[in-house]
C-alpha cells in the first residue's frame, strides 16, 4: 500500500512538471526585450528618445526629408523673390522714364541749360516714382503722412541708382543731350540708358526685398 502511494505521488509530480512552461534560455529572454530591427533593448534609449541603434537612421531620414522640403521651398521662394524684384524695378523704371521725359520736355521748351534740364528731369523722376508708390498706399487706407515715410524707405535707393546710371549713360553718348528731343540719337540713347538703369537697379531691389526692405515695405499694405 505504501509503495502504491509513493508511485502515485511520483506520477502526480511528473504530470505537474510536464504541464509547466519550459524554461527558455537566457539569450532568448534578452531577445524578447528588444524591438525588431534594433540592436538595443527596449528602454535603452538615446538622448532623443529613440532606442540606440535606430536613432541615427531615424534622424537621418528626418533630416533628409527636412532638407528636401527646404530645397523645394527655397526654389519657390527664389522665383517669387525674382518676380517681386522685377516688378519693383519696372515700377521705378516707369516713374523715372515719365519724370525724365517730362523734365527734358519742360527744360527744352523754356530754354534751360543742360545741367538744369537734367536736374529738373531727375527731380521729376523721383516725384513720379514716389507718386506711383504713394497712391496705392492711400488707396489701401493709409493717410498721406503715414504713407510718405514708407515710400521714401521703399523707393529712394532704387530710384537713386537708376537715375545715376541713366544719366551717366546719356552723358556718355555723343549728342544725346545736346541735339534736343527731336533727335533720334536722344531717343535711342534714352532707351539704352533706361535699359542699363533697369539692369543696375534690379539686383538692388532684390537685395532689399530679401532683407524685408525696399518694396517689401509697401507690399505689406497693398498685397
């Protein structure tokens, strides 16, 4: 009877051991604590919160995506900046051309000397240039006294460069200023001078716009 009881106990113990989950090797347990595709266990994170071993790859992917977006944005921004610079320069060119032609017409009609005629033309060029920028600001709701300082800051450098280059080119062309407005040399010289003045003023306007100056000051109110 005692032998039978001992045999029953051994059978019960054996049955219990066979139903237990088999113990896994320590190496397998360590692997369970690791994320797939990494070389570091969960919880062993770097400074950026990612597990060591994957942080570099994730950061590199983020950096590549950010650089790609920045490059696309930079291309679009550059094209927009070029268009704004071209528009601002054309705006100044229009005012300068109107002022200079009118000044030359008046100076010739009343018999002014070449020096006084040029001075009148330059003055009117600034006046027309400022007027073309002031009127849209007034139309946007600004008072004249509030619009004038903005226009001075936006247009003065561009008009000054354009007028300087324009008059230097005209002075360098023989007969362009002395033969009067009915002379073809004058109009050919004026066309050439305004084209060169545009080319000189364009990079100035672009440089100002890139720094939030120049016509960027007026665009804040009328665009």
